[in-house]
């Protein structure tokens, strides 16, 4: 039987892999001057639980690192999520 913790862990792993991937995909599209992933979608992925992957992708691919709202927003989202998790779990 699959536990709730397992489902949550799988969800977070998949969402963080998605966040990391879409940062790389958007960076590649930016270089090729083709259709881009919206900033709203990037932030939504982070807010839904993919903040670690999105933040890692941001610095791995050096993407959106000159935009203050990403440089401040992504770590802020991660901090809030960690705070909520600590509050809920303890």
C-alpha cells in the first residue's frame, strides 16, 4: 500500500524535475529566439512545490538571474515552503 508520504515525495520529485527542466528548455528557446515558456508558468511551477528544482535550474543554466523578481522571488518561495512544512510537520 502506498502511503500519503510516498505520494507527496513522488509529487515533489516530479515537480522539481519539471522545474529544473523547464528552466533549461526556456534558456535554450531564448538562445534560439523561439516561443518561450511564460514567467508565470515558471513561478507557478515553483509555487506548486518545484521551487528547489526551479532555483537549481535558474543557476545551472544561468537563466533569469538578472531579473530581480526571480533572484528574490524564487528563494522567497522556497523559504516560505520550508517554513510551512516545518510548521505543519512539527
